[in-house]
C-alpha cells in the first residue's frame, strides 16, 4: 500500500448515524458524521487504553469511547475525560490519529498518510461519470491484494480463457496492442484489440491506433483504486477496489444505466445486469484468488508479455508514486 494518497474506501450509504468500524488498508478505522453530516475518520485505537470507538456514542460534534467515555472532536483531539472531572483540562497528547476525508458521488475517500499538506487537492474522479444520478452497487469480497484485483481489469489476455462463455466468447486469443493513453498523472485509458489468431504477428501497443477510430468503448483507470468500464454514454460499470489488508479486497461494483427509467423496470434491469456482472467477476475471482504470492505482484519475478502492457504501466506508475509520496 502506498502512503499519502486518496483511497476510495466506503460508500456514503454505509456511514449513517452510527459510528462505523471497518478494516481498510490493514488498519482498524472508525467513521462517523458530525451534526452537519460531514464524515470523519480515525485510526481506531482510543488514546486511553486502546479500545475501539465503533459502537460508541455521539456527543454533539464529538464521539465517545464506549470503554471509559473519553470524547474526541472531529480533529481527533480529546475534549473530555469524564473520570478527571469537567473542570480538569485535557492534556494535548490525548488524541486519535485522524485521516482527511472526502465525500462525493456517493463515495468516501480517505487521504491515507500523516501530515497532509495544507493545500491538499481533492481526489480525482471520472469527469465523464458525474452526470448520473442513479446507480446500484454490489459488494464482493476477494482474497488477494487490491492491485491483483484491479490488475485483473487491466488484463486483456485472460478474456478468451476465463470468460470463454461470457464476455470473452469468440476465441480471440491473439492480443494486439493493447492501446493505452495517459490522460493525466494518475489516469489512463486502455483499449482492447484482441482477435482470432490468423498467424500474423500482433501489433505492438505503439502500433495500434489510440484511441480506436471506430468505437466509444474504453476502460479507464484512476490510481490507486478506481476503474471504469465505459460501455456507452448511458451504460457504465465502476469498480472500486477497496483494500482491506494485504490479502483481502472488497470489490464494489457499481452499475450506472440511464436507458431504462421507469422505476420498477429499472430495478429489474439493474438487478439483472448486476447479476451478470457478478457472474463475470466470479469467473475472475476464482483465478485471482489463486495468484501467488498473495499481495502486490510487483517485483515478484512474474514474466509479463506484450499483452500485459496496461499492467506494466500501472505497476510503473505505482512505483513512481511510491518513490514520490514516501520520500522522507
Ligand atoms: S479505552 Fe477508550 S476511554 Fe478508556
Ligand atoms: Fe475478467
């Protein structure tokens, strides 16, 4: 996991009135909302004796630990130690470690690092996905590092094998390209050019046209953990690859569709399409859960081939971010 980056970690609907404890990025975290509805995140270890604040109580714009009632404000500062009496000042060192949060598009991000910069910019999102007002999400647990799960979405070589009876039908085993284009520092598009093996030598990523002249369809990735399948103007699949720890991920698969608007029919279509997406995802999951070593695959001696170009670019950028963001 790379420090000092925004990670999408929850959906807004998962943090309502309560104090919600989850494991993310290998840490126990707690999320809660103040009276204005703004969401806050603490590393979930009470400064007093280490208990979890999940299941604690709100006190105005502070929350209290369920063990001995210490109260913390949104910045993580302890504002009350009941046992010391209300007129005893609270020492400065009583603090919860907090992470900056950002909430938009029904997603909660945390900036996972220490000492956030004063001018911290909000996380990137897909600017061609902001006009949808409706979506349906399914959550799916996987047993591997989130990059393994995301890299599977960058893997165009597996399609005719893992998905031979669904999205990879047609025996298009020859992988041309894949085409790839960086849109900005942490976002790129990639394009598939798979075809039936006609004996030709596959064109390289540099030889295929980017973008392809004849189609809208593209796959978009924003590091560290967002991906969009741009199927058409009115139909998208968003993948949020939420890191639980080094070997566990929750895949949030979100369907956006705008071609059926009648409420009952829409529900049915959403349900059917989510079912199909899950069937496809489970074809992947069966294999990705077996990948060794469990954890980040970078630098583990994998022998990548030309068709793995999007995975190479993703890994190269992660290494660059790691070097850049984790400098002392
Ligand atoms: S452990 Fe939280 S108040 Fe004592
Ligand atoms: Fe797949």
